[in-house]
């Protein structure tokens, strides 16, 4: 194998990525990076991150900023408490994780109703036992 010279460090420590929307999406909702672009994940399944609050909606083909780690904001799909582990519901909103659901984040602020924008820590903690 030939020697290679790297002229830059390929490590990116940014908490966000930019990708193309594979379908119309809402911001502050969970999304999944696929070969066809960023899409809404299935309820309770793995998600890549959360679409950053910029515009209310994103059209298919638009560039979208996705937060993949650290603290961010996510729209609640139901009420829950601070400290609860959170999973994705059928709309990409956050709900308290139940057995078998993928934990994307932990709530840093409580939600009193669907539609609340809450602070979360994106932790990708695996599946709720």
C-alpha cells in the first residue's frame, strides 16, 4: 500500500450536520439520515438527531441542519418530566421512552403538553429495557 499524506484533520467536532431533506419535515422534530435523504424515523426506532429550529417546515430537497449530539430543543409529543429518557413518536416528536424504544435524548426541562418545545441532551443511549 502506498504512503498517504493527509493535509487536514478529518475529525469534525461539530454537534450538527447539514443534509438534504428526503421528504417534507417539521423543525424541532427527530429525523433519520437515509440514502434518500433526511426522513422521519419510525416511532420508537433509531433516529440520527433533531432538525434544528430554523423555519417551521422544510421541503423535500432543501438543506437541513440536524443536531446529532449535545444540548438542543425538541418538540414534545406528550407530557413528561425532566430527567426522563426520550424516544421518537409517530410524528418525530419526543415522548417518554418505553420498553424496547430507542433512547435518543434525556429531558432537561419538562413538557406539560404536546407541542411544548423542551431542552434535551442528545445521548443516543440505546434501547429502553
